[in-house]
């Protein structure tokens, strides 16, 4: 056999196909397809079961203990007057608010960490939660608004802060995520100073109300807080989950995403607005809760072991984290119910230190 000469034509290299993990479910005669991963589904189901178990403990334990059959009977409208007051007016709204707010923060953190490509890119770190808190304090101290006005001001403050951070940190390149984090930290520091100044100018009662709200608490949760939060999630969750399908392509780079037909600018704007609205809605309901949006995406990623933005698993993880933190806050001191923000703040500080140490030990970071 003759050896090939240097001038002989060579066959073009055939690119290897990219295998996307997961399974595909095809509907309507293959006109609609949905990719899903068995491990992701399993993790979501396990987290949901944990939330149900924790919910059962929250509804049955406390200063007035109720057996689970009586709780179920009360939920079906067959309880006594005292049981209906304890379960339906006190414990159930608090539990649902923790689950909804935790889910909103988990989704918001997953989107922001994916957009910024930085595990520190959560709304409580980059200043969006601080903006919502400042808006609420302005409404309480300056404008003397009620609960609904405070909620609207918190949402407006979060959106305005997101606009400022996005405008200042705008640009392209691999340093975008770090710019967003650094600008967000600076804006958060300024907003915290403004909030502290407003508290010094407020009356005693206004300062007490604002300070209680700033800590983040579920102690006085009622259905008037649960209903607007549930409506907000009913609108924002489909938008976030639907648009999050493009996050995996965006993580590969803007040029690659454009080559795959993803409208980069519109998708990033839609996801940023939806994630900011989720964080602001949760903050308006329960106050500025830290740690949940930061840790939920990272914890569920360790369980799922899959790349991409895990928006749905992060929602389940966030719901479990906030409801578990509130459960512990009610029982860590027998005679006192701690605000859930105090509990998540301690856990969040420890987790943030661990995250920073881990990134420092990682080569190239």
C-alpha cells in the first residue's frame, strides 16, 4: 500500500455531535417537546416531600399541639372554633408565606447567578433586596403608608435598584458578572446608609415598625400578605421558567447564544425583570430575607449534579430553606419567637464565608 503524499487531499473533519443530557418527552405528534432529567425530577420530588413533612410538623406542633388527624379535619372544615383559629388563621398563612417567599427567592437567585455567571450574584448580595427595603422604609417613615403601600414601594425600590445596577455595570465580556456583583455591593452599601438615616429621622413608633420589617419576619403573617404574593408568583413563575430555557445557552456566551437563535438582549432583560420582581415580591411580603437566594441554587446544584440554571429545583430548595428556618426560629428559644431573618442571616453569613474560602482555594479564581 502506498503511503499518502503531503499533497493528497484530506477529508474534512466531521464535528462531533453535542449530547444534551436528559430525556425528551414529545407531545402533539412531536410538534412540542420537553426535555427533562430523571435525577432533577427525583430531587424536586424529594424536596417537595420534605416541604410537606415540615409543613405537617409546623401545623401540628407549637404552644398548642394538635394531632395530624385534627389538622386534616380542620383543613376540610370540620374543626372546632379554636382549631380553625390556630390552623387557618395563625399557622397555615405563615407556612404558605414561607413556602411562596422561599420559592420566589430561590428562583430569583438561580436566574441572577446564571446571568452573572457568579455564585455571589444573588439579589440580596447585589443590592436588589436592599433597594426593596429602602423603598419600604421610605413609605413607612416619609409617606406614612399602610401595608399595601409598603409592599408596592418595596417592589418599586427593587426594580429601580436593578435598573441602576444594570445601567452602571452594563457591558460585555467575561468580567460582566464581577462588575454586577461589585456595583451591586456598592449600591447596597449606599442604600443601607440611606435607610439608617431615615430611621434616625423617624418617630419612635415608625422606627420600631420599620426595624421589625427590616429584620424579616413571619410572626404576623396573615392572608392579606399571602394572597398578593401567590398572585405575583402565579404570573411570574411561568414567565421565569419559560424564559429560563435559554439560560443554558447564555452561559455558553453571547456569541454562541446568538448563533443558536437566542435573542440575547430581550431574553436577558426579561429574565432580569422577572427575577427582580420575584425578589421584590418576596421582600414586600416578609421583609429582606438573606441567605435563601444565595444558597438555594448552589445547594440544589450539588444534589442535581447538572449544568445550567436549575430554576425549578432552586424554587423547591428555597421553599424548604425558608420554611425550615422559620420552624427553627419559632423553637430555638422556648419563650421567644425569633424573626426568620435573624436565623437566615446567621446561616447565610456562615455559608458566604465557606463559599468565599472555597473559591479562593479553586485555581484561577
